[in-house]
C-alpha cells in the first residue's frame, strides 16, 4: 500500500514537472493559427455556454423589441463596429475577422439560440480570451446594449435595405 502511494506521488510529480517544462519552456504554441484539440474546443464551448447561462440574469426593459428600439439598435450596432467582426445585412466582414480564433459567429445564426438576457450579458461583458470585447468597458450604456440586443434578435428577418436605412449616418466610435 505504502509503495503504491509513493509510486502515485512520484508519478504526479513527474507529470507536474513535465507539464511545467512543456508550458513554461515555450513548447505550447499560442499561435492564432494552431487548432485546439477537439476535446479542448468541446470543453471551452461547454464552459462558455454554462457561464453565460448562469450569469445572464438581467431583465429586458418594457419597450424591448419595439420598432424604435430595433432601429436605434441597428445604428448602435453599426457605430460600435460589430459588423467588422460579425457582418450585417449587406455589409461585409472586415478581412481581419478571418484571422480571429475562435472565429466570430454570424449573429443571425445565434440570435435564436441565445435569450435576450444572454445576448445582453455577452455584449456587456465580452468573452474572455477571445476577440469578443466588453462593450460596457468600451463605453456603451445598458440602454444602448439592450437596443443592440433587440436588433440582433431581429437580424434573421432584417433586409439589406432596412439595415442600410436604419444605420445610415452611423459614426464609428473612437
Ligand atoms: C474584434 C472582433 C469583434 C467585435 C468588434 C465584436 N465581436 Fe462579438 N464575438 C467576437 C468573437 C471572436 C466571438 C466568439 C467568441 C467565442 O467563440 O467564444 C464573438 C462572440 C459574440 C457573441 C456570442 C455568440 C455565441 O454563440 O455565444 C455575441 C452575441 C456577439 N459576439 C455579439 C457582438 C456584438 C453585438 C458586437 C458589437 C456591439 C460584437 N459582438 C463585436 C468578436 C467580435
């Protein structure tokens, strides 16, 4: 029994030293071009979804989803540069979005999967260690973020002409 425990302890130390050498020795590649092993991607996706679900508790305002709010949301979406990474009806994603890893999803595909509270939480707080910024830190108010969420929810049915007219004159925030 004693020998057995000692062997486990020794093995744990060897594995620990091996990991330390691998990571601190620079052997692990942080390149944005290297693919994560499938198990890592699976685990990170699950952790992200569970974290968003647990944290997203804010209630949408009473006016949520009315036309004025959706239009204001399109304007706000354009001025915070969401379209650069996620695209928009009739708007091309900027070339650099192809170099982001994990890659930014097309929001009309996720609009139905995430609740308004979950969308609000993601846009407000961002997603750590990805290219998704926290827009609260970028200066957006809760009202602005709710309007963006109202617009994102309507994205699947928004035509190019609608988006163009709702976002016309938008100035990129600097
Ligand atoms: C610099 C690029 C960039 C910008 C600008 C950006 N995003 Fe993102 N966004 C990302 C990336 C990358 C991800 C994917 C993160 C991941 O896979 O965990 C993401 C994820 C998201 C998600 C979560 C999708 C999901 O399936 O969980 C939402 C919602 C979102 N972004 C909305 C927005 C909105 C709205 C804006 C503008 C206010 C915005 N993003 C601006 C890069 C960006």
